[in-house]
C-alpha cells in the first residue's frame, strides 16, 4: 500500500508541474491495468490542462549615494547605499480548456508576487475564446493594460532590470481591473494573422489603490502588427495605443499651466462647477521593433514614444491610488502635458547565450516648463515637474534555459532647476547584479 501511495504522489507531482501535460512520457508511467493506474489516469485527465510556472529574481544593488531615489527597485534607505533584495518572486497558475477539435475555449490565470516586502496579487483573470470564426476573445479580471510594448513585456523576459520611469509613473504596477475584447486570427493560414487588436474598459487607478474611488472608467485600445517577415532574416513589429480616462474632481480648485507676468506657472481655477467633473488622463503611444537574425543570434532595435495629458497632484505626477487629501480637505488636481520614450538596442555576441543591451529612456512630466523655470518663485512648480533621462547598459548571460545572470548600470540625469536639492545633478546612479531562476 505504501508503495502504491508513494508512486501515486510522484505521478501526481509530475502531472501538476510539467508544461506539456499531454506528453507520452507521462502516460507511459501510468499502468492502466491496475486500479491504482486507472485512478491516476482519471486524475491526469482532469488536471492535464493545468500549467504552473514561476521565476525568482534575487539581486544586489549599489547606489551612488546613501538614500538614493530610484525607479530601479525603489528608493534606498536613508543610511544605505547597497542592498540585497528579492526583486520579484512570481508563481503563476494557469488553466486552458480545449474543445474536441483542440481549440481553446476557456483560460484562467492566477499569478502572485512574493518578496521580503510581502505577497501581492499580480494577475487574476479569465478569458473566453470565440471558435466559430476563431477571431475574438473576451477577458475579465485583473490583468496588464493593453497599452504599448514595454508595459506588456514580461519582467522575466525583459532585457533591462525595470520598465522605464514613465511606465512606472503613469501605469504603476501595469495592471488594472476591467474587461477587454481582443481580435486575433488564430488559424495559421488566416490573411489577418499578423494583426492584433485590443479594446478594454478599466477602473483607472490600477493596483496602486484598494478600490475604485469614482464612477469614471478608462478606455484603452491598441492595434498591433505582430512580428512580420520583411526579408529572409528580418522581422518587423509595432503598434499604436490610445488611453482615455480621468479622475473625478472633488475640489473646486483645478490647476493648469499658464503664464503670469512673464513667468510660466500653475494658475488656479476655483469655479464651483468643477466639482464632479472629469479631469483628463489622455495618452497616445506608438512603438516599433526591428529584429535581424544572424549566425550569432539576433540584433534588435526597439523604440516607443508616449505623449498626452496627465492629471495628478501638486507634488506627484503619478495617478493617485486613493482620493488625495490636504489638511482634511480634498486636494486640488494639477493637469500637465507630458512626453517620454524608451529605446533599446540588443545585440547577441558569440552566440545567443551572451547579449549586450543599451537602453535610453526619458520622462518629462511637464513639457510646458524646463530648466530654471522649474522651482522659480511664483511658478508653483516643483519636483513633480522635473524631466529625467536614464541611460542604462548591461550584459546578460543565459546560463541555462531556466537561469540567467544580468549585470546592469543606470546613469540617471535630472533636469537642472531651481528646486532645492536639484540645482545640479543628483547622485542616483545604480549598479545591479541580478540572477533569475525560472521553471
């Protein structure tokens, strides 16, 4: 009996953790001529569509100064310039059901992130596939916003330690709760097989807050060209994105950039009619990727540009996670025009185990002011209006299919302004050594 029990547990373990759950190897392990084998076969059929994957990213970082402000894993402690940390520890449970023709009908995903800082849900969604035309799918739950390239590139696959400052500011944690319809031809011979379209409606605040705090919803859409061969060894992909959302105005005070006595400044509009109206968050994005295949592996160039209007608070340009308060009153909103971009250059050397990466990104949260205009007396501008440029470069060694090492350095440059502490470039360059283990 104990022998059967041990054998049963072993087989069940493999069934839950193997990616190709229908593999002939696993079926050969089950002796269906015995009761134990027939019982295990029944369990196998029930769980054959389950997938469990995950990855772990332990890392060491060294900052240029103690207490450095950073978008590379968060700010450093006031008296520390180095740290070990678990940047991410993700476990994903997935399930896909297929019909008799082996077409997907329903998909379910649950992913959480566990580090020394706690455990957080990252994905929790379900998808229904339409199989009459094999063109449409519907998803509902918590999932990544369908905007741009970098937002939707998994942290386990991304060749830089973190997403750009603009991504982290405007779309903190990348996810939101909502519903989305997608168009994508699933037959290999379909004439539109390179086209992908998403259109969704979301709460708006993402995972930065515990609940939706107003009735306004955000509309997000994108049209994508999947990797398209434009030559024997060349692939081109890209897309355009649109985001239309906003925040309920709770205060009668609304601040917009204007000019007063020759000074660019935020001016208040205090009309009582502002209360209840929608303060805008409107973003436009465009991206493209060009990949050249060669005997070493690949050379790839990526570019992505965003611009638009962001409503936030006086001292932060990120979307509030909760209703902002000031002295027990509703805080006013500040509306800014912004732009930013991400550029990548990726080059395999020797073979596809070795990769050199260069990344440049900028985020300008207020394009109406620059340099000494920021922090100037009477301008009402501050740290939230500073432009940052980041040049990162690194080396990735793909040790094994499930393990890699990343060595990375970020050169961070802030705008030189009249804001106290930012009249020169601050010392916030970051070195990162990261390992990733994946199953």
